[in-house]
């Protein structure tokens, strides 16, 4: 599950909990309004997140790259193989990190 999906799950739980709370006779309108505003803010954030589909893969690659650089600070680059399925052809992705302000 990526971060956007995790946020959606939180929003869904908050909405379900608020719906259950609102059914109570002693439910506070002020609390309901406050929670609805919070949920609306989270939905707005959710709608504006540009999340990576393979975020966990890139996080692991980043962590590994940093570890490699600790061992060899003169490392000029590295190769990364990301398998999406057992069979199929490979594409090449060349990224000049230095040229992209990283």
C-alpha cells in the first residue's frame, strides 16, 4: 500500500467512525462539524498527492544507495534492476541525478 492508499484508508475510517458517532442521541454537533472539516482537509490533501506507484521500491533503492555511498564515497553511479513480473523484456532508465539538482 502506498502513502496515498494509506491516507485513503485513514479517511475512510474517520468517516465511518464519525458516521457511527453521529447516530448517537448525545452526539455533539460542534464535534461533528470539527471532524467534517478535518476530513475535508484530508480529502483535499489526498486529491493533491502525486504519489509514486512504486514508492516502496524507490525508498528501498534510496536507502541502499545511501549505504553504498557511505562505503564508497567515490561511487559514480549504480545499476538497479526492478522486476515487475517473472517474464518480459527490460527497459532502460537512465537518470542523471547530478544534472537534476540532486
